C-alpha cells in the first residue's frame, strides 16, 4: 500500500492505493488509446462540456482535496485554495479554447490552378495526437499535477490522459482523479479518458508504452533528461515536452536601484521565498549594481529574508537536496554568504542568500553557480558596468523568465529587454516572475534547458498545440470529411478558406 | 576540388568548389547567427521582398541552373523546368505567408482581473528560433535543396540558413546559392543570410555547431536517425525536423477495382515510376483485392511497367542500393515476381513489381517487406477480405500519404478514410500521392517514421512553424515592445486581442 506523509509533522497515513503494476500500466494505456479514438468522434461542444463538468466536480470535492493536499505538501490552506481555484479556472479556460476552434488551424483550399499546374482540393486540420502521459510535479499538487495544465490542455486537444502521480501527494492525486472521472462520467466520456498510475516503475513503463503518443513532464533536469532519452529511444519515438528548470534572472538597472532599492529588495525576498522557493519561476539570480544603491537593495533583501521564519519543504528528499546545494554554494571560494543560517533538519529549511561579483560569475570557475537551486535561495550577482552585466547574463543559462527592473526613460531598459527576448520565454518589466497567469498570451516555456521544445508552453492557450498532429485531406468527398473541413462548416469553426482567414461565425 | 558527375553518361567535371573545412563551418555558422539577429530588426514587408527578390534571381539564372541540374541528376529538362517554376513559386508563396502575418500568432491580453486574481498585461509573439541548418535532398535538386521548402520557410520565419549541399548535385547547389545571394544582395540582406557548405564532415559539424538552432532534413531513415541523435546529444539539444521515408500505401476497394481496373493499374504504374520512383511520396505498397477485378488491375499495371524503358537513377550508389533491395525482395520466399527484369548496371535500372498476399504481409515473416524502397518498385498486396486488408494496413508503417481508390457510395470508403487519417499525414481519395502542392492546406509529414515531429510539415504554409519559438512580454512598456505587439499595431498584423481574434486590417 502507498503511504501519505505529512512533511510538516512526519505523520503517515496508509492509503487505499497500491503501486501500479506493469501489467496494469499496459492495460490502462490500451484503454486510454481506445478512449482517444472514441473522444475523436465527439463534438467540440461536448469536449468543452466535459472540461467544465470536470472543473465543477473538482470544486465540489474541494474541501477534501485541499485537506489532503495540505497534509501532503504543507503548503497551507490559503495557497491550496488559490491553487484549486486556478486549476478549476484552467479547466474552464481550456473549454473556451476548445470552443474558440482556432487551435484546429482548419484550412480549405479548393481545387485551383497555380504556376505549378493544377492543385487538387486540399483541406488541412489538426487532430488529437493520441493518448498522453503526464508527469505530475511535486510543487503544484493541483495546478501542475493530476488536474493541472498538461491534463487540461491534452483533454482539450481530444487526447485521453494517463497521469503518473507524484509520490509526494498520492492521496491528493487519487482524490483529484476521482473528481475528474466523476465529471467525465456526468457527460458520458468513455472509460479511460483520465487514468492515474503510481510508482517509479509505472512512470518509466508509461513513457515506453506503445499506446502513449506524447509525454508532458514538469520536474528536474536530471529526471526529465532521463525520460526524454527513453521517449527518443522507443521504436516509435514520441514528443517529450519537459519543463526542466530555470534560474530566472532578475536584473536591476542602476536607475531602478537608485529610486527603488528598498522596495525591490523586499519584493525580491517575497518572490524568492513564495511557496518556499519551490516554483519553477523562482528568481534565483539577482543582478544588482555595485555601489551604495545596490548595497541598499541588498540590505533590504537581507533584512526581509532574516525576518522570515523556518519553512517546511515538500519532502525530506527535496530539503536534503536543498541543504546539499546550499553547502556547495557556501563552499565556493568566490562566493560570500549574505544570509546563511545554520542548517535545520528534516523538511525544515531557512532562506539563504549568497553573493558573487559579475566577472567571477561570467568565468568558467562559476559554472556550477548557474544552475537552478530548488528552494528559498538566491545568488546576488553584483556588476560594475553594463559590459560586466551582459557578460554575466550571457553566461547564465536560458530560462523561463527574465525580469528587468528599470525606470521610465531608463537608458539601460531597451538593451536588457532585447537581450531577455533572446534568452527567456517570458520577459517581465518591473514585476516578479512568480505567479504564472493562465491566459491566451501566456508563454511558460523557454530555450533549453528551461524546456525541451522552444515553441511549446505548459501554461496558457497555446499549450494545446503540444498534443496535436496535422493532417491533409486531398480530394476527399464532402461526406467523408470531418465536420470542421466540410464546406457548410456545421461546427462553425474559424478557418482559412482559399488563403483567407475567416473568423468563427457567431 | 569537388567533382560534378553525370549519372547518365559518367562524365565528370571538376568544380571551383572545395569541401568546407570545419573551421569554415564554424565561421559560417557564426555569420548565420549574426545575420539572424540582424534579420530580426527588419520588417515583415522587407522580409517578403527578400523572398521575392530571391525568386526573381533564381529564375534569371534558370537556364544555367537547369543545365547543371540536368547534368548532375539526369532528371530531364522538362521536369527540372517544372521544379524551378515550383521552387520560385514556393519562395513567393512564403513571401505571402510572411505578409499574411498569422504565423506570428500575436496575442495581446491587457491587464485584467480573473478568478485567479489580477493578471498583468501579457503579449505573446512567435519569433525566429535562430540560424537553421538545412540538408538538401538527392531527389529534388531545387525544390528540396538549396532554394527549397526548408530554406524558404526558414527565411520566411526570419532565420538565416546554412544548407549542406547534397553531394549528388554540388554545381546546382552552388549556382542556386549564388542566385539566392544575389537576390538577398539586391534588398540589402545581411551577409550570412544564406550560406552553403559541402562535404560529409561539414554536415555533421553543422548539426553540432552551437550557433545552429534547428535542423531540417530530407533523406533516408538511417542518415536521418544518426543526425537526429547528434542533435539530441548536444549540450543544448535542438529541434530536428526529419522527413525520413514512407511506403505510401495505395488501397483499391473491390468496387473501384470492378469499375476502373485498367485505369488505376496504369495510373499506379505512372505514379510509382514518376521521377524514377525517387519521390518520398512514391506509392510503394498497392493493396488490391483478390479475384478477377484485382487481376485485371494488376495486369494493367504489369503491362504499363513492362512497356517502360530503362531509367537512370540519381547516383550509382542509389542504383546499387535499389538493386540490393530488389534482390532481397525477390529472394523472399512468400513473394512472387510480377515484373522482374534482369538487373542492369551502373545507374541504369528498370521498373520492378512484386506480389504478396495480405495475410503474409501482416505476419512477422514479412517485416522486411514494409520498408520504403527508393526507386521504381512497388509491392502488390492482394487481400481477400476487409479484415485481411485492415490487418495488413495496420502492419504497414505510418506514412506521409495513404491513397484510397473508391467509388461513389462505396461501402468501404469511409472506414478506409478514417483509418488513413490515423496513419498518414495526407489522405487522398482517387488520386496518386506523387505531386505535392505548395499551398496553405498542404501537410507533408506524418507519424514516425515518415517524419520526426508529428505536427511539422516540410511543404506548405505551416512549414514556417518549425523555425519559430514563442515569447511573452509581461508589463513591458509600449516603447520597448516589438512592433506586432504594440497597441497601435504599426505593422497591421493579425492578432488576438483580449481573447478575440482580429483579422489583419486592410
């Protein structure tokens, strides 16, 4: 039996859930594959109603889900209530995305002549890729786990989903799965539309199962690369969408440091400790000018961090790994400790802050300082000149986000925004990277190693694109075409007709 | 010095071109990287004008390019003139795609409240991915080589391109590169916008060069997989878009065989020998019913093939590989020879046809009969029942195309079209797969092993998506935003504003 563990108290609860056997994984994937075929026969309106029914059912089970998640993650009820709200919103948002129909990229070219000679009637559509495997993350027991963004976007694409539950919150995963399945049941979704598997071996089996067509993963670079390799080495390789880690540089210009040193210092402290620093968007590298303005900013940051209490991390393993990272950074000869309390034990940690100068950071000696450290830790990189700053920024890895704090008419702002656009998936001015809104315009991805696919996002409307493939019907009679490609447009989808984009009829 | 070889006559010509050294490759990639940064500062209108200038320059050099290509490929002037026309059309088509602006997927969400709390101003855009490496194919010296679809779509995306010239047509490659560069020069494109490298080692170096951000490849499964592995194993892995081979099943229903046996037999013979069977869309598997109607179809096919003369393949190596494949199929104990002339020598081959029954084809013993064979060869698979047909179709690999020949009101048509939609990138009714139109609705891709990325196409407007990444600007002041994301929309791009798609102002 699988055990649920409270990271704050050490209390254990035996669950009515077992690790999924390899035979069970195979049967579940087969079922998911069949469910995907069945889902393909349903309308987009039905698909939207399924996502809404799932959101409703999730909220109806909200109390028990939040209680389980609070027990298993120690993230606190307030945060978890917000996360549930966000997760239900996300399911309903993807219902909107489905009904918007643009994701189908439907296109009709009637037969015509061209400089290449006659062209046959061609009609293009995006269709569901197949059953999708989703790996739940440790740090968002809801929004990036069983009922999270990968699941919501894959279901929106028309794909059945098999989630590998994260071992840190099995009870939450089971309750969420039950809620989603209840929603699915209410609208008559096929069996296998949403399944959950438990255990390390089950996760590996999922990635290599012939009935799985793509993988969504949020987690560490190490685990992500191993699974990505498995996905690539299959007889039929499949897309692997991994979000693998990001240091999220935050740059403060000299002007901004002059005007807002204390405000930015305190704000950075809040962002880097939010959720115990267990966010993929935690600002881990803070680029601050040398001199008195920068000193004032760092002092404010230090004050705020010193004022924080102890934190409970998600698991003992994560806390142990955090302590190892802290020790390695502290031992680095070029690094100074700014906030470095003595290590706590178990799942308990305290916020940490280190400092280094930009030239050192840009040098080969500092290579190990550039990696993401999961938890409430940041490295302040002090720069003297713009040249030093850019050399250090270039040395940092590409990332999910890059934040620039600058004043109006700031002479440094444009260069930093342009640079950020080449190295990050989201460029933020005067804002902190934590807090990732679910919206049409969100991009939560970035160049390697932030993610494995530079066009893919795991948050926002475009997340649906990961779970689609494209297909052209040539000279296919109207009666044999899928609804979105028939001339009469029975589903009323947005589409391109003979090269001209035609908005959705209303 | 590199030598140009005439496959029809054996004549050799020494060219004023050398294999590119590894140092030269590195310098070229650095230049391409810088050119991509410079291209990002130009407008879409300018980018369209560059593609049109390239098309013009290509046509101006048309006579010498066609002469070189005819010498190097033996494909004949008529085919090559058509291919040049297609290639120039394709460059101009991508200028239209650029000016259409939809590929940017620009989206603006103004700051608002949501059930998740306040959402900051977010603006999303697709931007050029970086310098792109393109591997020219052997079988299309123009349309899938230096001035081909990968090059045109990558330039349209705003990426500089470095092409690895195919060794079978180095002179054609050099002349095309000169023409494209002349077009680029006329509109003031930066140096490095289009470069060509020569030699096997240069190709490998291209895939692993840190300044290359993605690879487009058309060629064999073997070479494609090797390069794909290289791309994945880089310190910073990059997307690899390979089109690796396809058997392109063609299915004739009993009704169609009854009504059009001779017409379909002759048509299939034409399609499988077009371009000496050296097309990625050559129909290599022909599913024909058992019985007299099917016999009549096969007889017509045999008659047409027997009437064909000898063919000259692109290279001696390709012809030798073709003969090996023919010998292997002929030696297969379950296969009958239908058209099996004695082997010719050198680059000369004759059309070949073999037969097998559907049950054997579906069995493990026939595994080696399912692979693509490049050249004028097809395997006729005779089926007795619909069950036998579908078992055999399921055993075949996924492919670029699947063609169904069926009558009006044909009871078998719907099931075949639906099946085809799960296994091919293009589903054709009553048409042959050869001849791939450049258009908005074309999809030239397919599930593995047809291509490495199931959403990607190497022909048609959507081909541009391979060379883009996405990016969100959060709370970025208007003055620091790229033009397509500014409220006033100075470039007049199509975009989504607060969730609503707004067509391009005209």
